[in-house]
C-alpha cells in the first residue's frame, strides 16, 4: 500500500464517534440494522453494546478505539479491496484495523450474510 505516514496519522487521530454515524447511515440505507452493525463491531473488537456507547460518548480516536480492543483472532481472514487498497498489503497495524472495520461495514451494507461477514464456517 502506498500509504504515507501522514495518512496513517490521520486515521490515528480520527474520532470514532464522527465516523460511527456515517457507518450507521450507510448500512441503514441498505436496510440493515444498528444491531447487526453492533454485532459486527463486537465480533471484530470485543466491545459490547455498553462499551461501544461509552467509547462513542468519550469521542475516542481510532487509535484509542483499537488500542483497547481485543481483535478477533479471525480478523486476518478479512481480505479484499476497500477504498482502493488491498487490505492484505497494508503495513501499518492501526490502518489495517480501521480498514478491517470499513470492509465489514461495507459487506454488511452490500447484503452479505452475517455468517460470512463474521468469518464463520
């Protein structure tokens, strides 16, 4: 990935609470639910409903959001292209984690089955 340190830093400082409503709007326009989105976020990060609400209210950055997350051991199975970048080629760990989340939200919005999104057999 031809990512610069500047782009990686932008992701680190970006507020999760500012991006969250954009994710929600994206999936709701495609008739998916907030509960489904929260299930996807919990699968990736380990954050339950209460913790997610707390993080949103605290206006944490993506760096803080992922620093305290317990990333799902199957997260490495999230592959493909998101925003023009192949996830497998992203070197910066935080940028890769943000793109994991972007990819899962994108799959949810595209109508993919939850079993596939959550990388279940």
